[in-house]
């Protein structure tokens, strides 16, 4: 799957291990890197459903976005660059092949 970032600053923050460790600690940096590697290796978002990390669609004010667990309670949030919908209005996970990384946050 293609991984894009909202801007250059965000791309650098997620690409720099030192910055990841500073912001999220050693465990968080390792998990964020792992999740990004899993996403890059997955042909589509559908493949992320079968990996550890509980990839899930978000609702309410975050509808249209997705998240994957990093470490409790933080999630790596992202959105499809080209949303694909099913006939019932839900996301067609198998058609999503590119995502935009938003942030790592605790949205609870």
C-alpha cells in the first residue's frame, strides 16, 4: 500500500527514529515503525485486518478515517487518499491501496 503524509514535517517526524523515540518512547517508536512497515507491505487495507494491531474504521466526527493500535491508548490514524465505498455505503477495504497518515493520538 502506498503511504503518504499530510506534509513534509509529518513525513520527517514519522521517518526519524530519534524523533519517534522522543515523542512516543522506545516502545511507541518501535510499534509505529512496525505499523508503517505492515501498511507498506500490505497490497490493500483489507490485508491490515488480518494483522495484529486491530485496524478499524472510525466513526462520528472521525468518520472516513481509520486507525491501528500503537500502544494503549494511542492509535495511528490515517485516511484513504481515494476512498472506495461499497453499495451499502461502507468502505471497500480491498480497494484502498493508498493512505494518508494523519497522526498518533489518543482520541478516546
